[in-house]
C-alpha cells in the first residue's frame, strides 16, 4: 500500500510540475488575451502543489529514520505549501473572473486570506488544540475550505469565461474544447481538494473527510485527485496552443493591414484622378449654365442649389482623400469621441449632448478607437434617418478599465420585430471584436437606446 501511495504522490507531483513548467516556458509576451497575464499564478500553483505532493514521497521514504521533531517540521512545511498553492490558485481565479469589472481591492484579497489563515492556524488554534496531529488536520481543513475551494471554483469559472468569450471568437475549436475540459477538471479538483479534508472534530470535516470518502469510493481521495489532475493538466497544456494560433492571426493581420494600406493608396489615386475630376468638370459646366441663364433672366434657384451640392461633394471627396492618405495613429479617446459627435450637431439634423468622465489621457489603438467611433456614427445615423430624432444624449463612463457608452435618442423608436440589416449586424460584430457587449433596445414612439460595454484592454 505504501508503494502505491508513493507512486501516486510521485506522479501527481510530476503532473503539476509539468503544468507549471509548460506554462513558465511558453512565451505569451504579445498575447492580447487576459489569460496570458494570469497564467503565471497557475504556474506558481503547479510548482507549489508539486512540492507539497513530493513531500509525501520524501516522508514515505525516510519516515522510519527521522526523529519526530524533524518529521513534524516537514509536515508543517507541507501545510504551508498546500495553503500557498491554494493562494496562487485563488489569485489566478480572481484575475480571470471578469477582469474589467474586478474591484481594485481584490488585488490584495488572496494574500489577505493567506495571512488570515496563518494567524488563525499558528496563533489562535495551538492554545485551543494542544494535540499536534489534530491541530495539523484542522489547519489543513481550513486551508482547503477557505482558500482551496473558492480558489478552484473561481479558477474554473474564470477559465470557462475566457474560453467562451475570448477564445471562441478566434474560431479555434480544439483549443476551445481543451480549455473547457480543463475548466471542468479544475472544478472537480476544487471539490475533491477543497471539501474532502482529514477528519476533524467539527462540521463538515467530521462527516465529509478522507476516511468517509475511502469507505464510500473504495480508494483514498488522492487517487482520484491524481487522475483528475492529470486530465486537467493535459487539457490545459493542449488548450494553451491558442497562443500559437493568436500569433498566426497577428501575422495575418499585419499582412492584411499592408494590403489595406496599398488599397487605400489605390482608391485615393482613383478618386483624385477619376471621380473628383469628373465632378469638378460637372461643376464648371453647371456654373457656366448659370452664367448664361443670368443674361436672359434671374438664376434658377435649383441650379444654384446644384452648384452648392457639387461644391460640397468636392469638399467631402477631398477630405476623404486626406483621410485615406493618413496612417491611423492613436489619439486620446475623448478627442475621438468629441470629433465623432460634431458632425451631427448641425441645427437642421439634431442636437447631440455628450457627457463623459474621461480625463483626456485614455488612449486606445487606432483599430479599437475606429470600432468605437463606427458604432457611435452608426447609432447617430440611425437616429437621424430612421428614428427622426431631434435630440440625442451620449453618456460615457469609465470605471475599473471598463468603458460604458450609452446613446439615447428621442426618436420614433424601433418596431416590435425589428429587421437587423447590415448596419445593426455590423455594430454587433464590432462590439464582439472589441471583446465587449452591445445592447440595442427601443419601443415604438419611445426612442432608442444603445448600450456599449467594452474593456479598455482586449484583443483586436
């Protein structure tokens, strides 16, 4: 039996060591996934938990040859490693669990829980529980209940959310399934490690413990933990291939950007050499006709309007040419939003009221800024052309690195069963590419509201 236990603890420790090593050796410097910046805590968990498991291997080998004080010291060290590994797992879960909405105070939550466990276990419990074995079991159980269980559950939920909302849009089915399997295995491991403690004299450890589990399942819980840990680790390592795919997508994006730049230059040349020259010629002909008309009678008002319209079209085309020639650069988000709303502040269209708590220093990449501005422009365009709105309120709120943009108009609203055309579908697609969410709601004769929520830092 000791040989089986020794092999089980050896393999289990090796599994977590390989997980920590695989995560530590993988380069994720250029990844835009939040998972990439959180995995270091999972690597720390793997190394610490590995040492905890290998501590049993060491004790099984040399236990008959060690004095009791040395054995007790090693077991206390194992206890500290167990609590530390669970703390790393808790930090991993807290980092993954909806990072844009994570309150600032949670950055110190995991260390605070660990320090609290240390104070309770090493300062409060020893006078109350003089028996060393009972004290060690109680401290072990408290680490599992208050650090391991919530840490494992949060890690499983956070990993599942990353797989569903960040990996799934990359259209990588295999990595998605592997991460979902890893998330499920992590949740099962959290239950096996967090709920099943050594026997202790109070609930739930006096009912749900290693002895009761072995009597029910036929094997000690560490056998099942070893198997679940192996499945979890293999699935996670395979799921991390998503970073390689992300690099491939990044390279493809750079190639597409180069193609787009070349296409922009071609369109600019075509507009300048073709369309704008034809419109300019048409404008000259209309002006000549107007001069001829003035010699015989008063100018036709419609002719004057045609001249004005052609001149405005030429000005718009020249502005478009300038925009095409410009290489997109980052600019403060507040400036971009103000610039986007000015085009609709003409009296004969509608009045736009913009309120914001931005400081002026927030800057996004040109791609992300472009997506946000395009969504706002589409919303304002719909309010004018489809909603017949006279007033629009745009409220922008930045909190915990999450940007909320609310657009409200006083137009005719939306039909009870709206038909989603190209514009609305495009808004949803842009929100998805921003890693955010958009909600469009409007009842007939009650105006329309557009709610956009996007993190400041996410994948393109």
